C-alpha cells in the first residue's frame, strides 16, 4: 500500500471514529425539557396593560407579573407581610412618617424591547419617579390618581394643577421635593403628612411599579398594548379579549424561592422546604383565555384543558365543593382545593348625580334606603350557591378594621319598612297602574346595569324580584364589563352591581369608594360628604389603634345614613388545581403567584 493511500485510510478511520463518538455523545445527551406551561382562564376581559390606566382585577393580575414594585407581599405568609422586591431593604423612615428613603438593587434590567434600541436597560430610581408622576398627568386620565394624590407627595400634584391651568403638557422633568431620585439607586418620598402604611401601597406590583420613559414615549397612545417591565414574565402574544400568552423574561434577575410562613402553617412550611433556594419563576409560559360563560370555563378544567380554575364558577359549587369540601370524584382524580374568604365586597352603588336616585334630600335618601331594604342578600347567597357571607361595611375581610360580628342597617331586609319609607316621601302609585311614581308624578323607573352572561341574567332577575315586591319598575341595561366600566366612570349608570377586591391589607382603599375627591375614579357613586371626607383624611394619617377604629365607626354611620351603596356580600372563593400544579396558594394581596408555581409534567402526561 502506498504511503499516500495509508494516509487516506488513516484519516478516514479517524474521521469515522470522531463521527461515531459525536453521534454517541448526541444520543447520550437528554432532549431539551419541554417548556412548563400553566393554562387557565379569566372570566372577564382585560382593559389595558398600562398600570396608570387600569382598575380591573384581571388586568392587574397580568401587570403584577410583568412589572416590578419596590416591595411585595410574602407569598407564604397568611398574615400580610411586606418584603423588599427591587428595594435592597425596608425603607428608612423618619419618626413622623413623612420622609421615606429607599435604596434599589443594582443590576435589575427591563425586558428587551425595540424602544431601547438594542441596549440593555437597567432599572434605576428615576424610573420610579417617572412612573409615579404618570398617575398625576391629566393626559393619562388615571382612575388611580386619587389614591396617589392622597399620599401627599410634596409638589407632585402642583405639576398636575399647572398642566390643567395652563393647558400645557405635564412637566416630567421638573424636580419636586416629594418625589426624587437622590442618586442612581436611591429614591426618596417626602409627604405632607405622616403616612404610616405607605409600604402597603408600594407592595402592589400591579400598579405601583416602574415603567421606562423610553417605552412610553416610543409607543405613545398604544402604550397599553406594549407592557415592558423588569418582572418575571413578559407579554409574548395577545389577542384582545380572547387570549394572552406570557413567557419567562430572559432578563429577569436571579431570584430564589423564599418566605416566612407561620410555624403552624403546615402547607406553607412544606412548600418552603420543597422549593427554598429554587430559582424563580419555575414555569416558562402562562396561557390565559378569556371565557366569560361559567360552563365552558368549568368544563375546560374538568377535561384537563386548564390547569387551574380560580375561582370556581359558583354555579358548579354544589357538585364540586359540596358543604365546602372537595367532591369525592374530584379528590380521586387528585384535584386540589384552596378555599378562602376573599378580601372583597360585592355591592351596588347609586349614582349620586342621577336625577332619580341621586341627591341628598330626605326623599332621595328614603328611596335608596327603601330599595336597600327590599334587597334580600340571602337570595344573592343562594344564587352564589352558598359561596358568600353577608357584608355590613366597606371594610373587606383580612384588612385592618374588619369586624366579623359588626351589624348595622346595611344588612337588613324589611319590605314593610321599605314600603313605609316610600309612602312617607311620596313615592306612590298616582295613575292606578300598580307601579309607584315619583313625588312629582313622573314614572319611577330604576335602571340597573348588568351583564349579558348567565350570571348577569340571574342577578338581573334578583333585582326584578326585589323591586317588584315594592312596586317599582326595573329596566336592565346589559353590556360587557369594559363598556359598563367606561360608562360608570363617565357617570352614565344609575345603579351598578359589581365587586371590589382589596389590593392591600388596610381598610383605607375600601373607604375611598365613597371619598369625595375620588369621585369619577374609585368613587363611582360620586358620593360627597364633608364629614365623611374629614374622617377619611384623619384615618389616613393616624397609626392603627383605638382612635382610628373609632373614626371608622363614625364613617360607617354616615354610609348607612345616606345609603349611596349597599354592601351585599363577601365571597367565598374556591380555587381548584389539577394534580400536576404544585405550590399554588390564593394570593390574598398583590395578585402574584405565577413565579411561585411549578408544573409536574410527569403527572400531567400520566392518565
């Protein structure tokens, strides 16, 4: 054999061995793990992903996972506890609770976006200054403006008033004393009065978070469609009012599972032991469908198409959680149940500017109180299949000031008193048609805002039964939630029944629903009462204790006397999870849970 031929053979042998070795290594390597995906449904469509423009719960669940607040609520603690998030530690606060200084962790980055022109963008203190100022910009028409205004950040509201007075753009570049970046990583609030509970608001990642100015200026009026944050997830795709897909944010910092559960909380202690030190988020994608009707939402879960139903539609409570316990057939399948008393209040409000039900004269107060007395909350609880308890005040369960034993007229059902009030103030049948008329002889018709789904139809019928019992005509105005919300904010609804879920563990946000300066925002009823507003302001500035609770009692009496609302029930929520969902707990405050949940794909694929 020639020397050249020997070389060729040798090279071929070497190449063959190399190729065989490479193929063997390729075969030995495990296939990439399939993405861990959590799928579930919202019962109502989103309204926006711009934090300053949202007020509905479902949009806030999404933004809470996209954006980053300075603080967060401890996921494993049953007692609401604020922990640092992007902040290095809890704030440095002056003795009078007026000056709060917060240091931010360096090395936190926003998700990549064309607005950053190919550069990685670090989160800095100035981003929080800009983001909080956005709530004051008149151009944003933020429904949350009142909540931020009342924190009393010195000089910030003056920027708003100057823009309104001079009809000029909001001056984001003007530095004010109450909201400043002292350096790249240090933020400071200076307030007009002491605000002992400021960290509660700063822990709401859904709205009290950081948005990059470049992103807002890049997308302009479509910013609500392009959320870009530094949180654990980013929006991957979106079909409006149909489906949202979120994926793990590749730029999310190294953060690890931790918490401080109570010693006697066995479930939370087990989760901490299992996951402590695991990098979060533990799942790769979240796929959310919008399914407004209860039956298809429930059937999708039963058929294993969804991993979570939260909450269980009350229409199926009897078969899924009879007597508050998981049904045996579901338990056999490994379905899990998380049952909580929600920190919410379901209520109906009266538009205090409406010519029929609004106003503060004795006859208008009598009409509202009579309708409230005709509403039998027990029927609502029956409609909800027993998944609610009667409510008495605007204070939600789990928030400071809630007293489960408190009772006042708000919860009364008394048709005789209702009819007597109407008779006394001239709401009688003047033309003999069997229906009551206004004191001036015009027809008395109550227009009730509802929804076109099965649940909305049930509550509309409940209203019809209540008003028929006192001979008052009812007209139902049905529309989807976003349309009703828009009309409600514009003062175009006479009566609307809806729910408010507390976003932090204090009762102040609940009272804002009747706070005069919040009219047209959180205060959809447009109720204005100087005494109530004065009590609200005093409570805002006081530390928790007997003095604050005494003021709360006086506020309850004003609410009951004028009856701008009827607080109806607090809901019992039943969240059901498939066997492969690990680590879920119902988030009482903060709306965050995606990053703390794992999916056991081996159990998912097992039949």
